[in-house]
């Protein structure tokens, strides 16, 4: 069932037409889905403290109501390993149109997949799954099922992909944890069904998958505008 706080975020976002990433990730967390540790701040000191506690690289993203597609505005920087780099990029991002805060989050590495949903006017919510990241449109390797999906649907979607063997593991390389991936996709599809009356589309891209986790590194929720 959709959490009360999630409903509030959705309602407050309708005038914008989409949900800001920190709010979208808050919704994902309320649904019990795995997201990276992050801080939302415009203070370098707070960001630097978070970075040092991460014991590894971080990603920084501009959060602006005027920037929907971050990559087109160079509003995402991955692989920040030093405080100096963090300070430089935060200063640059805060100058972008409408940017008041920076999302600083722990960088997770693994296989990038996309899990998405579109509210089709004829069929209702449909689930999309495939290889993700910035190359998703180049590879065009996706599988589609009507929501809600069952565990068996997840396996059939994986097996239908050209890159399905990469997901399951090959040549001694560990694949994605299929139990965790299955739980994520089934729960995601149920969540999408609950949002049917408000949702236009929902993209989790990338979801970073390893043998231990499937972490939602980015989430974009587009809302129906009445």
C-alpha cells in the first residue's frame, strides 16, 4: 500500500509535473527499495563530511525544478575521489539554472540496468526492463510486460534479452542476484499499479546490480497533468 508520506510527495509535485530526484528516492525508500546513502545540501562542509564518511567515491547532482534531464545540462558528476574535486563541482553545479541544493550520494559500481514503467492509455501500466545507463537507447535491448508482474515474468524478461547471459553471469563472472532483482521488480510493478491514476512514467535508470544488491542510482517520476 502506498505510504502516506509518498502520497504527500506526489500531491506536492503535481504542479511541477514530475518529482525531484531526492523526493523520488525518498518514495523508493518508503517502498522498501534499495537506494544509495545520500545527503541533500548546498553546504560544502556538510557534503565533505558525508564524502569522508563514505570511504569511497561519490556522485554529485544538481537539484533544480528547471532541470529535468541532468546529463543534457552537465548536472551530474560521477567518480569524485577528493574534497577539492567535490568543492569545485559543487560550486559549478550551484550556478546552474534554478539549482539550490546538491544531491551528494555514495557511488555504487556494478551492472547497470533500467527498470521502467509507462502508463499506456490502452493497456494501463506496463513494465520495461533492460540494460541501462546512458547507453540504453543505443543498445535498445529491453523486454516489456503488463503490470503487475510475477516472479516467473522476471526470469522470462531476463532470458529474452540479448544481454540476458550477462545478467545471469557468464565465463566465471558473477551475475546479478536474481532473488533481489526479482523482489525489486515485483514490488516495483505493484507500486506502479498503486500510482496508476497519477503516473505517466517512472524510470529507474540506472539500477546498479551486483551479487549482493540492486541499488536505485537514479529515479524519475513523471506525473499526469490534468
